[in-house]
């Protein structure tokens, strides 16, 4: 699909002020947000083949990613096997010359999510230890780790203590119940708390736990400011999907399906707007949390029964993912995709809107693979807000060093 060139494309070629390496990059949700916050990526590390192709596709296609085309390695590798100084090619010289400003990653959520049984450190998918190993190897000026809200549950307090002690020194309770002291890696955990995506213009209830830490010589006498909400009122599903719903129904508003299509579109609008009005001042008519699921499960849908019920109140069927506009017309799937009793199903593109992806971002693979990439993403607007808060400290640290130098 051909898209318009993004604005300020020429400016994007300039060398960014700060660099980053991201593990568990997925389809690029966090990478987009950090890029918008001013970070240039030296490496994006991801194990899923479809997500790797998504990252490569977008970096190659879009002019605002021109710097990354020259300097960023998109690595299809298990992060446990990732060795930065061995594996980087394009970004190797810059990494050696400048060091690394930010190591970021949305480490796997299932070990700490209720759906994933909350096995924590006993889950083989837990990558916090590997993230901390990479902190030690790369010595970045800042660290950002994102996970589900569940990691903040009381049952993981000992594990959080271990992570913090590993970064900044301190005491934690080991598996044997004994208190252990760790000297730390020379970092200060500036904040570890939960951010709600709907506070940042994302039309979705998606709380995420984010840890931000700085190397001690960087933070020194500086103060870190946690991101504050960019939106007083949430952006509703009714507002965010209006244009895309109209576009999907448009081919059927005249002709043999006219009566059915017009009625279905108005039914969706009415339900979505009524739900938004009903919840004004109480969080607004935002979507429930999108869930990407895993390859072990069947086709994509919009989550468990409770999520499907919430979607139904917004006039959307959560029983699956719809074909895109062209495929719907080619295959004649409008009855399944648009005219269901509970409302239309979402397309992958609409799910991406719910996650806060920019319109130009494309996804590789079939419909289910694309939806899983979207559903597992970290919303770009939230990543941008955190990225800007980190960049503020890095800028202040640079200015301090210049004055002292």
C-alpha cells in the first residue's frame, strides 16, 4: 500500500540527539513512541518473524525512519542469545563511539499477567534477568522497562525488590526466605509505576507498568518528572473509529445492501456514542484492553468473555477480526464482517487505531499474525510520553557536563 510521505521527512535524516537499543521490540509500538520522542534506534531485537518483517518494512518505506535505515540493525534473534557488540553491524561504530543513551524493552507479560497464570520468575518467558544482564553489558545512561500492571501486585514484591536491588543496590528476600544484599549496577530507579494509556489519547483501557532508571553519574542532582496525562478526557471509540467505520461501510451504502448497511452503521454510531455519553467523567467510552494472545491459541478475537461484552456495549462484535476493505469486497464477507447482530468486527487497521499506531504503519503476515502484533503492542503515545520524560533528564545531564567541561 502506498502512503503519503510523512511531514518533515528531511529533518528526520539528521542525527538524533540520543540513541537507543530495544529488546522485545514486537511490531514497533514502543519504537515508534521513542522515535517520536527523539531517540534514534541502533538496534531493534525481536524473535517473531512477522514482527521482524513489520519493523523492516516500515523502516525501509518511510522517510521519517531514514536515519534508522542507515544506522539501525533489525535483529531476528532470541534476546537470550543477543550480544550487542557482536551482533550490531550498522550501529556498531556509533555504539562504540557514543555509548548508549537508552536501553528499552517490553519484556514478556505472561509471567506477570493474570491470563498467564502469574508464575513470575518461575516462568521460562521471564526476561527481566536478561534485561539486567544487558544493562551490565551496555551501561546505558537510562533504562526503560515496560510490563503489565500485574507485576505491581503484592505477590511480586520480593521480585520487584530483587530487580531494584540489582539496579541500584539494596536488600531483597531470596527464594530461601533469607535477606540478601546486592551492590547494584550503579543505577537509580527514578520511578516504577503504572501509566494508563487512555490518559495519553489512546482510546483504550490499557494500564502498563513502567520502570525508569538512570545511571548514577547521569541523574546526580537532577530530578526526574514522571509523565503527566496529555488528555483530560479520554478519546472515545466512537470518535476514533468514526472515519474508518464510515470508510468500511461506504461501498455498501447504495445498491443491494443499502438498507442493511445504513442501518448497521447508524446502529454502531448510536451504541458507541451512547456508551461514551453514559461514561462521561468516568473514563469515557474507551475500548477494553486488546489482547494479542499467543501462537498456541486459535484465530484472533478481541479477548475473553468480559472484553467481548464490553465491545458489544460499544456496538462492536468481538468474535473475530474482520477482513480489510478490499478483501471484504473481493470475498463478499460483508455479512460476517459488517452486518453481525452485535455490530461490525474490527479490522486490523482499526485495532491499530485503538492501540495508538500512526496511520502509515503497516503490518506483515496474514490477518491473525497482524492482529497479534497489534494486540501485543505498547501504545506509541505512552512510549512517546515516557521517552520525552527520559530525554529531558538526558538533555539536562548533557548541559551540566558542557558547563563543567
